[in-house]
C-alpha cells in the first residue's frame, strides 16, 4: 500500500492501518529507541504513546514527508519527554525544560559482546578500533551515521528526526565520516559497509 | 594517531562479526494495547454522538417536524363542513351546542381546534343554542358574532347580516364597530352601518319575571314612561305583551294582574 493510502486510512482512524504501520515500523523504532535510552520499559511505553498520539491527533497532523521519519522523530520526542518526567519524579524538580535532556542524551552504540568475542578470533584489533572510533564520535554524529547507513534514511528524513536543517545533516555526516576515516585509516568504500553491519545491533 | 592503512582486512571483519538484533519482546502485547485503545475510543465516540447537544437538537427538530406533519394531517382530516340543501337540518357541535341550520346554509369548523377555540364559519342562516363555556364565535363574511352561552340567530346572505339575540347577550363585531345585543334585540348590517332592528316580535313572553321587568320592556318598546314602576319589583309575572299595540298590552296586563292603568301623553300610571 502506498504511503498516501496508508495516511488516508490513518486519518480515517482505521485499526487495520494502525496495526499495519505498527508491524512495519515497530522493530526499527524499538532499536532506535534503545540507542537513545537503555531503558526498555521507557522505549516500549514511548512507542505505545507515539501510536496513541498519532491516533488522537490524526485530524490535526498534516501528512509527513516520510511516515518512518515522522514516527522515529515522534519516538525521540516521546522518550525525552518520558525521561524528563522520570527525572522530575525522582528529583522533585519542577523547572525542567525538554532541551535540558535533548541536548545531553547519549546515543548508545555499543557492540554486542558475543559478536565481539566471535570477531576477536580473527580481527579483534580492527573491531576494537572500529568500536573505539565510533565511541569517539559526538552523539549527534553517531545518530546521523546510524540513521543514514543503518536506517537508509534520506538527508531530509534525518533532518526531520534530528530537528535540524538539511545542510546541517550533510555537514554532520561529513564530519563523522572524516573522523572515522582518520581514526581507522580506511577508505570510505570499506568504511561504509562496515558501518552498516556495525549498527545492526 | 592512526595513518591511512589500506591493508586492513575489512572483508574478514564483515565475515566474522555477528550482530545481535535487539528483540522487541513485547511487540505483540503493545500492538494489542494500541488497537484496544483505538477500538475503545471509537465506541466512546459513537456513544458520544448520541449525547451531543447537536444530535439532541437534531432529534428534537425531527420530532417537531413529525408532530407538525401529524397535526397538519389531523387538522385536514378533522376539518368538518356541513351544508344543507332545500331542507333545514339540526346538528350538534362537539361541545353539545345545538344548531338549527336553515336551507342553503353551510357551516365549517375543525374538530381539532374546537378543543381550544369554539369557532365556526357560517354562510346562510342558522339559530344557535350555545352551552356555557369559553367564547363561542360565528365568523361570517361581514362580521363575527361572539357569545359565551346563549341562544341567537345569525342570517348572512350576500351583503346583509342579521343577528337576533333570544337569550343572554351577543357581541357583533363588524368593520363599523362592535354592538352588544341583549334578549330580543336584533340588528342589520349592510357592510357599512349596524342598524338596530326595531321590529319586535308579535309577542314578547315573560316567565317567572316581575311586573317591573315588564314595565321596563314596555318603556323600551313603546317609548313611554311607567310611573312608580319600582313598586312592582316583587310583583311576579308570567305572560306576554303585544309589541305592535300598547292598548292591547295594557288591556292584557289589566286582565292578568287585576290592575287598572291610565295611559296618556306617553305616560302610564298604575291606579
């Protein structure tokens, strides 16, 4: 079904349409959510809230450029909101601003220890290098690389999710690739497929 | 600081590395929760539809229209027209008032609106004996005659309206004004002026009246003055007088009441 038709069904409040888009994007949302916070409960609650909010506000939402980008962006906001509320509850602090958290989040891109063990038999050093190089990237560069090479999103879609303009996305990606290239000493042709597998966490 | 190293075995890395996919264990459970929420909300919306002021107003409007259609239908069904041919006919109205319709007379009324308003239209001539109740109105082309409970006659033919009151009082309203008729009074209306009809009947009857009432009537009919008539307020009288002849009337009273009268210069004196 075309996105146009899916959006019409969402607007109409069709349960089937919501089930379809949920089944299509929930896994990617879950994985992306776990990059923003390690708390699975927060990610699960946030995914549920995103779909319920889309249903509740469907008549006021204009059709997004990309449904997937819209859902990922909405999930990011929802997770930040949940974290903010969690912090407020724990610290009894009333004057939190979402930007306090949005600007400080950690984009977690740790390798699976099991895969590290397997890989270490042959290329432990190189994988460690890759891990180290990625760890050195600023969070926003990690996020941009992840969205571009793992989720195959366009610059415009990444811009929507990260709430920055298209030019900034290109600039962030260029800086990230330069940093990795410098740290690993590999060419871009090798680096990019490597990244794609790396981010399949 | 690393230098660019083209000898790094990227292919080997890609072969060896196995990445664990983050498994969304509660995926189905959350899907069910979302769909349940949507279905419950839809049900709530449907319930709300029945309770919104807009819907209530719409239903009330529909009910009002239905009632109007029903009432209009009932009005037309309950419209009643009675027309006589060459013979007179007696009819009884819904409030049990009697009407004696003369030949070539038409009466129209509605049984539905009659409950609220005793109102009928008349073409021709009819005598009404109205039971006591709210205002009873006879509408004619030339004027309306209203009573509460009395006996009267209405004759409307062409350009002339004649109303005669037999009992009680009758109000006649035309373009030229309002006239009240009491017992035995009559008026003509030709479309311009209401003229009292001085033509008295052949006999004016009294039953359980007093002689004083008779003297008042005589003053009215014969345009005379009866002296000391107040003395006869307790003098009971049942009988009749003859409007066409004052001498015959005096003679009749003398005989019935065993009294002597003196009549001269439009004055009557009881001896």
